[in-house]
C-alpha cells in the first residue's frame, strides 16, 4: 500500500475513528486501525467489539493494499509532526512494516496482517439509507426502511443533556446507557442512575416507518455522538426481527453500536404530574451560591438544604464533625408555604450545569408536590424539551 495525504485531513480522520479504540484490551488486534486503500479512497476502521467506526478519506493513491496500523503510534507521531503539509504512507505486503515519510524525516513501525482483523458483518453487510434533501425536505428512497434523520445540533444536544445521568453500576446494565424512546410521534433520550433522571425531547427532521421504539445505547456510543459535526442518519440492524445494532451515517463516516439488550425502567412513572409547588431562580446566581456553600457540607453525604420562602431561598450546609457551616440567601419566587428540601449537592450542581445558558438572566424552576418525593428541575418556560428529575434526601 502506498499513498500521500495532507496531514490535517489525516488527523481529522483519525480523530473520528480513535474513540472506538479500547483504552485497554486483552485482544491486541483491537489496538490497531484497519487501513484499506482502493484507488484514492482510504477506509479507516476501528472497533472495540461494542462500537465500530469507519471513515473514508480521499488521498492520492499510488498502490492499493491493506494493513493493520498500531493506533497509538500513528496518532502520536502525526500529532507530533510540525510544519509539514503532507506525508507519504508506505506498507509492505511481505512483513507489513509501515513507513511514514516527510521531506526531511522517516518513521517506521510494525503493522499486522489485515487478514487477522475481526469480522464485522454488521458494518459491511449494512448500507447507508439513501435519501434526497431538497430545501431541508428529507425523503428516503426506500419506504420500508426504519430511519431517523437528525440535525447535527439536535443529536449532540441529546447526548449532552443525558450522558451525565447514566449509571455506572455494572449490576444495573439497563441504566448503563441512554434510552431512545419513540412514541406518539415524540422522540426522547432518557438516562437515569435511580437518584436522578434526565429526559431530552428531540426534534428529528424525519422519522420513517417507526410506530414505537425503545432501544438503549451504551454510554460510549452516546459520547461518540457528541463528536459528530454533520447531520446524522440513524438506522437499525436486525437479526431475527430484533434490533441488535444501531447504525449512524455522518458524512463520510459510519458508526455502529450494539444496543444494550435490557428493559429500561418505567421512567415516566417517576415524573411528577402537575406539581402544586414551584420555586424559580436565576441559574447563574444559584449555581455560584451552591458551589460556595457546598464547600461546607459533609464530604461523605454531600448534603445541602434549601429553605424556601416567598421571595428568598436560603442555601445551607454544615459538617458537625469538622465544625464548619455555610449559608447564603438568594432571591426567588416561591408559591407554597415555607418548606425545607435536601439534596446531594453534587447531583444538583451537575444537573444545573447541564442546563447552563449564556443568558445571565436565565431562570430555572424546581417543581414538586412533597419535599420527600421526586422534584422536577427545568428551564422556567413552557417548553418541555428538557426535564430533569432529582430525588431529595432527608433534610
């Protein structure tokens, strides 16, 4: 194999595929990228057996071929190259040695026989759904395909607004990812760790041939969505009429992920219906006060209390063992009788951070029925795009 390419384009291609390389693996082959050159098209594939990414890079092809390239070494050297526009890549079919050449340097590394790479039928036996896009009107050419077309910022928002609430408890696999839930023409991304929940209402451009759907995407797949910089076509790979993988097509890149084959908890039952009490406050003022008062909380419990009154909220924390205490008063609007409600400040701060807005006057709302029951945290608008649920702790 032999080709030349610009350094910048090559680095961008690596950045798309490297997230699928496992940080640690007992299978050395997974620490390699699969390079396959045909003409001027270089396909780069990475997989950890849960997530697979393939991107296609236009290069100046000289000789077709295939080789497995050590991912860390190729990434490290191309990041370290300075003051060059392009380089030449050469691999030998005899021993699979790899050489990178610039005008003044040469670097050699050991590759692996491409025949040793894993078989990934889900990638090579599935196809990108074809569609037309005229004035943002999306029409898929095959009416039987189950497909969702997302604008880039929408799917990135879905990932950002939910990923923080995913559980890392390996004994609760259903909570180790984000639920993609489609019902009654609404599409939601939902994540929970049983202490908090975040639901994002998506606004896809097109949903075709889907009546109702519940699939759980692993957290690593959700993190990958945050890197997408173009509109996304989401399709489904089935085995025996059951969804096993999700396919994302993004420009010249395709990403595949296994689904988590578990039943997500019935999250809708924990969302308070028409809560009677609500308190509104400025996001930035609340966040700054929480961060300061949290310094004085018990480091084991992370307990913080909110004393709610008509036009003010008192934020309190203390640690009796260390003799420290902090409190601040901020303005608010509250429609109920005086009440005290307690939270884990780490959860509350993280949730507010994920609702952050550049507007200094941006308001949030906490709505609830009882101080010992789940509360709603959301922007103080009629829009239900983002709803977060937090379980209070005993105050």
